[in-house]
């Protein structure tokens, strides 16, 4: 879906460094999500936000932080507390309400230097 | 919380044959079940979904069936083509989506 843009495509983190992954959408969706994808595993929910200035922890929030200051943007910070950050990170958005399909960005692949 | 199991983890079928991927879920309150296709290095794309008040849904060569009593749902792809090769994920929704671990489908020409 061209309406969700993630950047950068590839990111490298040094030990002890925080890094921020960008996610922008122009679909006018209220809800946004961050998932982590590891090889051979499904997508696991890190954080989600149903509305501006509000967000909730998902299943694996430890070592991550988010903000939702604008409807279009939902950046994810991978902090130094996340000891195993190497993964493929996917951002998604949807309309609010039950049973709304989620649409994904192209992802950011994060690796440790 | 919800737990979604997906089988098989890998599946190879001859071009033109059918492929079936099965998922089970644990939370009877889950009420929406999407299927995503992910090609290598690309974003997951929604290919079909079904709501809990429906037993079956078809879209051309793709169909999904849902058995609420048994808490399982399946993806059926008929007349498979090489471009169907990808990883397929099922998911169940109850306040949030919980994904299965994926099935790598390979279509053999």
C-alpha cells in the first residue's frame, strides 16, 4: 500500500545506541501499529495507537518506545534496553473499530553493528 | 491471550494443484480472521478475510472457511500458479491481531 511509508529501509545500531524508525501514512487512518518479525515466526505486536496522543503496549513492548503526536506519524524507538533488536520491523495502519483490515508498510530491517 | 497455530510450516504443490493452509485459535471471542501473503523482503498484503458471522468466503481462486465451533479456519488456493509462491500468515482478531507463524508455499512448475 503506497499510503504507508517506512524509513529507513535498512538501519544499523551500535551497542548502547537508541535508534528511531519512521512510519508515516496518508490513508487518514486513526489506528497505527508496530510489529516485529523474526525468521520463522509470525508478526508480534510491539505497540499500537488508536488515536493521537494515546498508545498501548502490545505483547513485546519491553525495550521499545513510541509517540503519537500526529495522526499521520507513529515513530518507534528501539532503545539500548532491547538486547536483541535484530529483526524486520513492520508498521501498519487501519480504520478504528472492530474487524478493520490492517495495511502494512515495506518494513525496516534493523541490524546490530 | 489469543494463541494462533498454523500448519504446515512449509508446503510444496505442483502448479495447477490446490493448496490448503490451516489455522486454529484459542479465544472464542475472536471475531475476524484475515490472511496475508508476504513475498520475500516485501510487506504483508491482505488477500482475503472473514468475519465470525460467515462460514465461507471466496475471491476467484482463493477461499477461506471458518468453523467457529472447532475454532479453526483454512485458506484454500485452487489452480495454483508460480506467483502464488510466498509466505502466508493467518491471524485472529480480538481487540488486537494475533498472527500465526506462517506457511512457506512453493509452487513447483
